[in-house]
């Protein structure tokens, strides 16, 4: 059984987007995309909420996405190869292969996904991750800190959550982005 990892890119002040819903300031450079690709090569399943899935499905549904760069092509291949589970009460259907739609997130459902996964499982999107974090299911947090303060938006972590973490890795990238890896104690 693999680990459950919350993987997220966010501002220095802890937001995934700004108050207007923009995240153009969080676009990773090629060096960071290459590192993400190396890390994601061991992921067997991506677990998404609706909004994150709607952002990510372009890696299979937009034929232009893999042409953006060599690392984009590699990411598209890694993403398409993995299983995807989308938790949403409102999404009518999924648009990608190797993807299933679940209507209700429960800790038991995430445990079953992890038990069946080949490799690690990433939980992506702060709303879904909040449920997994509160349930004590997340083993690691992989956070890329973008050197920008946006002053508001969608928080990376739920209010009132306390976790003790152990730093297990750090790396700097172009543009001042820092990738941090933590083990949840």
C-alpha cells in the first residue's frame, strides 16, 4: 500500500488562488515541471475534487497541452497512465479514461482507493484535501511555495487544523519557488 500525499502549489501566505480565483502567478517553470514529473512517476492514482479535475483533464482532452513543452508532453503521458478518482456531487460525468466518479467522499473510500492503488495516491485540491487531512489519512504534504503574497483566496489548509510535520526534503527552483516535503507525524 502506497502513501497518501497532499500535493499543492500555493502562495507564500497560503492560498491556491487569489481573491478573484486567479492562479496565473503559480505557473511552474520547466525545471519544476521536470521535478514534478519525476515525483509523479511513482503515483498510481490521483484523487480529485470537481474543480481540480476540471483543471487537470486538459492533459487528456486538449490535444495542444502535450505540445506546450517537452516536460508538458511527459506530464501528459504520466497523467494519462494513472488512475483517477473524482469525488463530486455535481459533476455530471468524467471526460477521461481510467477515471471514475464517486459521489460521496468518506475516509473509508479513500482507504479503499489506497489499498487498491499501485503506487502512491495524491489528494489534490484543498477542499478534498481538507477532508483527508481532518480524517488523519494524509501521510505526506508536498508543497511548492510561490514567492507571492495574494492576500486572500482559497486556503491551502482548512481552518482549525493542527498537524505536526517533519521536514523530509526541500529544493529551490527558478523564480524563487521552493518545494517542501513533509511527513505528517
